[in-house]
C-alpha cells in the first residue's frame, strides 16, 4: 500500500505538470539517497510581459524510507519598471500552506532566464524567503548545446535563518532534452549546518 501511494503521487505530479502548462520544464535528479522530480515554468501572461507567472512544484522521494515530500510555490508578478514589481501567490511546504506577497525582478531571453523573488507569508510568525533562479544556455554546434542552471532559496524567520538550499546543474542540451551532472546543497538552522548531495539529472522542456 505504501508503494502504491508513492507511485501514485509521482504519476499525478507529472500528469498535472504536463497537462496543465504548455511551456514546462520537467526534471528528474537522482543522488545515492533520494530522487527529486521537479516541474517549473516562467510564463508571460500578457504579450508585453507585464504580467508573469512563475511556478515551481516538486516531489522528493527518499530511497531508504520511501517517504515523499511535496512542495509547491506559485507567484504572479506585475512588471512596474524594467522587470521589478510586486508579486502575490501561495506556497505549500511540508504541509504548511500560506499566501505570499513580496517583490520580484525577472528577465528572460532565448539564452537566459533570471528571476528573483523576496516574499513573506501572510500569517503570524511568517517565513521570509529570497528565491533566485538563473538559467543560461548556448549552442555548441548544429545539434547540441550547453545548459546550466542555478537555484537558491534562503528562508528565515524573525529569530534568524531557518533553512536554505542551492541546486546547480550543468550539462548538454539536445533538441528539448538536457542531461548532465549537478549537486544539491542544504543549510539548516542558525548555525547553517551544511549538507551536499551530488547526482545526475535528465530534463525535458515543453
């Protein structure tokens, strides 16, 4: 029964991401300890890019315990001046669901994507988060290209740092697929206890 729930969650996660969004990135990243399935997209909602939607959804499966953690982060931003503007949205993190508000800066082209959000939960004793995503890619020849991506999330409360993570990916791009090596790094508590997990990834862009 436990196995069934675990596989059902992954299937629903992938089906939701693929069916709902025309421009979506799906990634599987595996380490010796866990599997991360991630779907995210950054999409203009208007032709002039004034209104944008950024969504990050992921499931993390631990190999030893088969425990699965689901995270969903979704914000809508309005460009007031050169990519800067307010954002509103919602996040589900380890069963904690919260409305979000904050500011965003975003820039996108065929070769790169940068988005940075500083948000706070709209609740008592909120988490504050600085989220940053940067992606850069360029062609190597007619068939393959170089792909790289960095994500950072720093979460803190009124009493100081709570947790952070960084995810680095670098590899080769072919058609709509990318494959390569990466690492996930984590820092916990006010002491920034450090953990790092190297692995390999495969991803596809729709």
